[in-house]
């Protein structure tokens, strides 16, 4: 039996049956890791906020918020994660794929367009890294991480998800927003080159049940969440964006 560690805990959100990929996370970890599964019937951000709160209350120091359609392919991935946070005290946020830039160079000087908030120069060591950007096999400083893997110090993630929930963010752009909050706090965000594959869309957008729920919450459904999340990020990130590393 693997020794239990509560330094690192995992939070995931699911809409239906427990994902088979979650069990793989445990099998490939060096230690037995507490995993908190939140039923995603409240939106992605509120679901992760609840899971992070539970993990933090149980004493987790580092919390990995992973989409349930992430396939981890690297043994002892948990050691790589905790070792990086130990070695880099300024790191408050990490993940397995992210953009080295966030925000158009002329943002706030030209009329608003949500595409001004797009990340740039995406780096990862994902199975299909080249399909998303560039393959990089060493830890790399980034502006933000992709939503499928948001790993952070417990106090930072707890405060940040509570803040996003208070702002009314349900889904979309929360990954970029976390990068902004990390920078604003004087912390660093890093891409860790753990080998993974992200199936994409199954935790929320590509799920029929989620889409039906979203239409009951917003007249424009999930697109309405997208529009609001980007408007909120745009206003809240004044003075922080653009970011480049």
C-alpha cells in the first residue's frame, strides 16, 4: 500500500459517472492522494471552489484542480509537482499547459473585444503538444495555465476561487483570471512538463447535461457564461494585463 500524503490533494468535478481517468491519477502517483470529486451541478468555478474548500480544511498544502477527462501518463507525477513548489517558494500556481503571454499588447487602449484576452504562445509537454502550441520539456514560467489543470498552494486557490465565485464567474476564462490573480499577488505561474493528454470538453462544454443546465441558468446558456466571464476578467485585470514571460 502506498503511504498516504495530505500535502497534495486533487479536486475534480464531474457531471455523470466517475471518470475512469481519475483512478489512473492514483495508480501513477507515488503516494496515495486524497481525491475530492464534486458533482458539477453548480458550474465549474463554484464546483472547484467547493472542492478546494474541502481539501484545504482537511489540511492540503497543494491542491490540483483537474478536469476529469485528463489522462496522466507519467509515473510519480505527484512528486514532480510537490518538488517544484518546494523548490520555488514564489510559485503559487502551476499546471501542465499554459500561455507565456496573456492580453493583447494594446488592451485598454483600443475598444473592448473579448479576443484581446486570448493567451499566446502555449507551451506544454502534452501528448499532442504541437496541436496546441509548442512542446517544452522543462518547467517554464507562464502567464496562465489551461483550465484542465490548475495546481496551486491551498491558501491561494481557496481565496482565488472564492473571489471568482463572488464576481459571478460560472465557467470560462477562470484559468486566465487565476493567472492574473497570481501576478497581482506577486506570485509566479509555471508550466510543469508532466506528460498528459486532455480529451477536452467532456467536463462541461461537450456534455449534453451541462448544456441543458446552462440554458436554465442563463438566457444564452453556456455562451452567456463565456461572455460574462470575459467581461469580468477584462475589468478586473486593469493594471495587470498584458502579461508576457
